[in-house]
């Protein structure tokens, strides 16, 4: 492809399909190579979690691509987390102030289909069954494996890697120049199970919530699907003392675990044994990368650049924010790709690192703290301060999920706020005892007002 206005994307997953739309809309000719077959012919084969939480950052990117309305029409609203403590009734902890601050559960397969159709409608050329195998960056030749040809050569000007956590493009770039990549495995994995509709055809538990069963070192969650099912995800340590995936090895072990630890969920999952034995254990880790681009020849984004653990529900949302940022650095008359990629990396890398760290922290918070008393008092104070200081004291979860403030800013202000919450609730057990004057002075000096629009 000799044309200067031509871009080659690797991967038509979530980020690749969305980025293709944004770039085509601003005048680029875009070709996308995807390893898997066309989901419209083969059915959707994309593994991993069956549904995903979509929040403001992702939604904003979908609006820019013109697909937000269609995606939301297939989404289920989640107002908060429904916490299921062992031996106590479940209770809803709202995410936001009201129904303007909610998150959305969407099907990965439906979302990918919507984006692929919109990309083609925008003039993007998607080549399915094309798996990137190797790249000669100097010659500008990428080699793909297809069902007909094990070595199909394709000339390119610029490659954009949207090929996910196991990125082949990243591996090829690393053969040419060190990218400083490091993967930290979490040591915990996950297994997906299903809650079907009840006998009446309706949801068996509250549909408008993300359900969490926190159990200290491990947990279960469930997200609603629009066909009235829930996808349950069991997170456990891979090794070590029970329960872990080393001790819970088969369907019978899983049933015993659920009888003891998740007795309210067990009757909802009729195919527990079969799901457990058929579905693989998913692995989780964080990918840190020091360089995201190879001069002006290739750049990485989404999971290929910064895979993270899923406990904040931000991997896709962050990848979509990357797409908007990269498109903004690539006007169709861009002269210097190397500078554009460097500026993109400088903008996004600190924010990717911040959400990677917050996602790791959120695992501890979800599985271990959401049901303890200190936490609940801090949370009650946080909600009260958010009410008293709008645009100034914004809960960290809200900054991450309901605004597009940079993740790094959410993290740094979140640190200050956490300190204030801990200090203000030490040695007290009701909000009546809070020293409001001290807090007011702290907030005015340490949390300058924000513009969130
Ligand atoms: P992917 O979606 O993985 O897409 C990569 C694409 O590249 C795929 O289509 C693949 O087939 C293709 N490809 C790979 N290799 C090649 C090759 N060699 N040649 C050609 N094509 C190739 N995020 C959220 O925002 N909210 C959530 O609630 C959420 N929950 C999650 C739960 C779990 C259990 C997990 C594991 C992740 C979750 N995520 C969530 C994260 C989210 O799934 C990822 O961040 C997101 O899919 C990243 O998008 P991507 O386009 O970078 O990669
Ligand atoms: C969300 C897989 C996943 C996806 C999510 C979330 C969680 C726990 C998990 C974070 C959250 C939506 N979260 N929920 N409640 N508090 N924090 O907000 O996406 Cl495990």
C-alpha cells in the first residue's frame, strides 16, 4: 500500500474496531487484519468474560464513533454493587448519587459486532482469518497466516497494534528494539459460570446491579446480560491452601465450595459442575511497557500496551480512551508519525499505569473490605463530603467511572481523600462525631476545585 493516507491495524477486537471507525471518519484509509473468523459467519468465538462493564470513558468514545445509542439499547443498567456477605442479607451500595451516575453491562460479542458493522459502514476494510506472524519493519512488510496462504505478505507504511495482551506485534517490535516489557502475574485466576433465567423467564436476582460475594482472599461476581442471564465469575488463588484452583479441581469440589461459601448463589447455577469442568481457568496479570512505539513505524494500544487485572472494570474503557487519544494525534495530514506516537505515549502511559495500580488495589477492596464496619463508615463520610463539596471532593470510584478526568489525577486526589477519610473517622463510629471544621480546612487547602465537563 503505497498511499500515504493508509493505516494498517492489527486486531479487530474492541479497540481495533473502534479505532478503525474513528480513523476512517477523519479521512484515513484503514485496513484491519484479524486472526479470528468473521463473527457474522462463524458466530462469536471471543473467549474471556462474556460481559463487560461500560463506563463514561468508554461511552464517550462510542459517542464519537456514532455507536453509543445502539450499544446502550442492548445494555443493562447497574446502579451499584449488591454485596452478598456470608450468612447476612444482600444489600445495595449505590455507585453514584442517582440514576445519572450508573454503569452498563454489555455483551462483549454484541459490542464487537456493532463496532465491526460500523467500521465497515465507515469504509474500513476488515480482513478476517489473517493472523499476524512476523514483521520486517525496515522493508515495511507484514506476514500473515490465512487459511489459504501460510505466508501472505502485506506492504505497510504504519502498523497500529490492537492485538491484545498476547500481542504478536509487540513481540515482533521487541526483536528490533527493547520495549522494556514486564508481566506481573496476579497468582489468581477466574472461572466463568452462568445463572440462567428463572422458570418465569425473568432474571433470578436483582438485574440492575453488579453482584459481589466478597470472601476475604477470594470472591465471586455476577453481571447481568440482556437475555436475562448473569455471567458469574469466580476468582480464586491459583495455588496454595483451600480454596484455590489447586484444591477446587472439578465440578464436585466446586459444588462443595459453593455449598459452604456461596449458599445463596448455588441454587441459581444449575449447570455449576458442567460450567466448571468445561470452561478454562483464565489467567490474570499486569503488563508494564516502557516504550509503546517503534519510531514512526508501529505503535501499540489497549491491552497490547498495558493489560491490567479486571477488578476496576476499566480495561476496555481505558483502551477506548487510548483510541480517542491516538486518533487526535493522527490528523490525516500528519507529517511526523514518530512525534505523533511519542506524544500519544507521553499522554497515555502515566494514565495507563495509574489505572493498572488502582485495578490491583480494587481487588483487595472488593474481596476483603466492602463488608467491614470501618470501610462502611468511611464510605458514608465520603458520600456526605461528595454532597457537601460537589466538583471538589469526588469519590475516586466516581472520578474513574463517571468522569474523563485523567486516571493519574483520580489516583493522586484519591490518595489525599483516602487520608482524610481515615483520619476523620479514627476513634469514632458515627458521622455525628466528625470534626467538620477540620475537614473543611483540609479540603480547601488540599483539593482544588475541578472542572469535570
Ligand atoms: P482484545 O479485546 O483482546 O482484542 C484483541 C484482538 O486482536 C482480538 O480480536 C484477537 O483475535 C486479535 N489478535 C490477537 N492476536 C492477533 C494476531 N497475531 N493477528 C491478528 N489479530 C490478532 N474491561 C472493562 O472495561 N470492563 C470490564 O468489566 C472488564 N471485565 C473484564 C473481565 C475479565 C475476566 C477480563 C479478563 C477482562 C475484562 N476487561 C474489562 C478488560 C477487557 O476485556 C480488555 O481490556 C479489552 O478487551 C482490551 O481490548 P483490546 O482491543 O486491546 O484487546
Ligand atoms: C466495576 C470484572 C469486574 C468488572 C467491574 C468491576 C469489578 C469489581 C469487577 C469495580 C467495582 C464494574 N467494577 N465494582 N464495585 N466496586 N468496584 O465498577 O466493572 Cl471484578
